[in-house]
């Protein structure tokens, strides 16, 4: 099924490989054409890892040396596919893009309750029409496409599902104990003792309270009176649900807290995931990409900051022979490193002085 995409990638790359494009030109093609070619497939089907690896490696090879069999990959792939303000080049790994686009279906399920496709899904999987989020399917005879789309809902650590929160409206679609509608992901887990003495263990919010004159009044029945030491816990519990019940919408709805506006956008998800782990917040990245210089100069700076420009020293480290020695060709006194070439060399200083009139 993915072979046409692989073929399309290869044919595009062959068409471009003969052309003398700068790295900035190649980056532009990667962003505008290569990463967009498989959008239809990525938005519908989960891409196998082998295909993602192949496509990502074709992109990396095109970036670093389309006309060479084994180009030097100057920067690691994981550092390329980050937002520009965190040291990357601002495009995303296709595997991540794939997941981000598939998540959109779960979001659309919630915001398009009257659409035909949702009605078909509801009928096929016997979902309640009031559902805000489709329930994960484990039946292996069900559609693999839909099962793959719902995968994040089975993983509580996933950044898509863990940021899905419910906004209370009429309380008919949100599960009181289990859904993420208060400041805690689940009341059942945050208040296990209250849950254990509650008479009703299931049901939507409207089963536990009602809206009276614009304010929620709760009727949570307990199977015994509270012990003294449980009273504070109970008041915490009531404060928590009261705080969540402050805002009223017409119907219950969904909010994705991974973005500031509350709506799910695949790009916001990609940025959120790309920021995981050791985030490089060095302010220099923002300075580089200010459009103060042509794109190819910006990319040169981006590489120079990371000591990844073609100096004799760096080429020697990568086993490029035939350079004789790694001395700076201008002063022939010091090793040609990025720092030396751009800042320390006496000849470079003369250029800077002339240019800056100092
Ligand atoms: Zn020098």
C-alpha cells in the first residue's frame, strides 16, 4: 500500500538531484513538497515503521548531499526535526506527523457530532451518540484503520490523550468519576476513599448533580457518614468539582489543553512532542532565524553554532583525507576550527574590522 508513496518520493528526488540547489533550497523543497506528498495517506493510515524510516532517510540524504552515495549527515536526525526555536530546522519526523494527523479524527469525532461519517462509526461500533470521545476497540475483527486511529486513547501517557479534557456543560456526556473534567485527570484516582464510600460508582455528571439557577448542586450519596478524619478530604473533593463546574457551555465539550486556544491542531501536537526531553532553549536559535539574512546564510550560522561547518578540523574528524593537514589556509598557524575561522583568525579579524568599521 505504501509503495506508491516510496516511488513518488524517489521520482521527485531523482528529478531534483541533478539541479544545483543550495541547502536552503533543498530544505524549502523538503518542507513544501516532500513532507506534504503523503498527507492523504498519513491522515488516514498508520505508517509502518519500516516505511517511515525509509522516507525519513530519503529526506535526510537529500538534505545533506543529493548527489553523493554516502553524504555526511552533519547533524543528527533527532536534532533536525525540532522547532527552529529549539535548534531544529522546523520540519517534523513523518512518523510524528502521521500520528498528529490521525489524532485529528478523534478530535473531529467530538466536534462533528452530526456528521455522516460519525453516524456510521457510531452505528458500526455501537457507540452512544452522546459520546465525546470514541471508546477504544480491542476486538481484532474490527477495522484496523479505526483501531490504529484510537491507539493513543489506550495510553494514558500519550500527549494527545493526556491533554484531552472535558468542559462541563449539561453534564450528560462526561463520566463523573473517570473523565478528565476537573483539575485532576480522574476523580476516582485522586479521591479513592471518597470513591470507595460513594454509592454510585458509574454515571455521567448529570447523575450526580443538577444545574439550579446557574449553579451546580451536588447529590452524591455515601453509604455511611464521614469519619472526622475524612471531613477535610470531602471538602477538598467538593471544592475540586465546584471549581470545574464554574464555567458553563451549552453542551459538554472537549478541550485540548496542549494548545493555548483549546482546539487540537496537528502542528501543536508535533511541537509539543518535539519539545519532550532535553529541550534546547538557547536564545541563539531565535536570533538566527530572524530573516536578517538570506536563508542559506541562516543555515550556515545554524551549522556554525554547532561546529558543523566544513572546516579542515571537522572534515579530518570524519575521515576525509587528502587535506594534508588541518591548519587554517589563511594564517597557516592554527587548526582550522569553526571558532578559529569565524572569530580568532587574524585574517578574519581584518575582514570584520573592515566590514564593521572598527
Ligand atoms: Zn587562521
